[in-house]
């Protein structure tokens, strides 16, 4: 039993040293910050956040747990937003174009509307088309109001402002097993080169070392 524990500890230490010394891995991967914004809410009588049903811009239902095996980059928006949402989407698009084909295969961008009552499937499709987003790895989703609220609470994306559509402009990265990795601040203009570099590093580290069961 002791030998097994030592082997397990050595494996974990080896992986940690790889992350710390790798030039391609962002330093943040070695010691992810505590993420106090994540708020689960009462577990009873609530569907787990990653199993909530959303609908994409093609009218197909899905849940976030169905995206396991790939990195998932999540942001919240609404199509009639005239402030942070358009530049955030454009910045994400610029970062996406800097990734190679293999990196795009490893990542899903999931943009979730916080205004599902007005953002119909057709509006999501139009919004995606307006930004010339044709890649199937970038999904625009809408859920029932209750599901939207739960996701907003879970990710701490609701600002607490009196306005019903006020939200934080953070972007969240989920690993291939569905665990939180990092969140990125999103000012009006995203540093797309930096974000692309972070995503490339995440692909090299977490996709190479992940063991999806």
C-alpha cells in the first residue's frame, strides 16, 4: 500500500514539475487561484449546473457535461447588448483565429445568453452570422430562465445590479473533466493575443495529460 502511495505521489509531483518548468504552459496552470466567484447554490431540488439543458443556434438541445473531453471557454452575453458584448465577441473571434486546427478541435467556446426570453434561436443564429462565426466549435446557447439564472449564479456572472440584464464580463475556462481552471477579466477590448497564448498552453498541458474516463 505504501509503495502505491509513493508511486501516486511521484506521478503527481512529476506532472507538477512539468507544468512549472514548461515554457509553453502559463504559470497560472501550476497554482490556479482560488475562485470565490463560483456559487453553487442549494444542491437539493436543483439540476447540477453542467446538466442544465440549453438549446443551440440550430435548435439542438445539449448540456455542458456533453462537452466533456474538450476545454470549454464560457462567456455570457445577450444579442441586444450595446456595451461589452460586441467587443467581447469580436475579441474572442480574434483570439480564435490565432489558434491552429488542432487547438480548435480541443476547445469549445460556449456563449450563453442571459436574455433567453428575447434571444430566440433565430436571433442567436443571426448574431453568430453577423460576426462571421461559422466554426461548429463555437456554440451559442440559450436556456430556460431558471436555468439561465442558475448558471449565472454558479459562475458569479450576475453583477447584482438592479438592471435585469447586468452581468460581469468575465470568461471562464473549464477543463476536459468539467473542472474549473481559470477565469479571465474581460475589459471592453480583449487582449486576443494573450488569450490565444493562454488557450494554446492549456491545450498542450491539459489535453496531453487528461485521462477522460
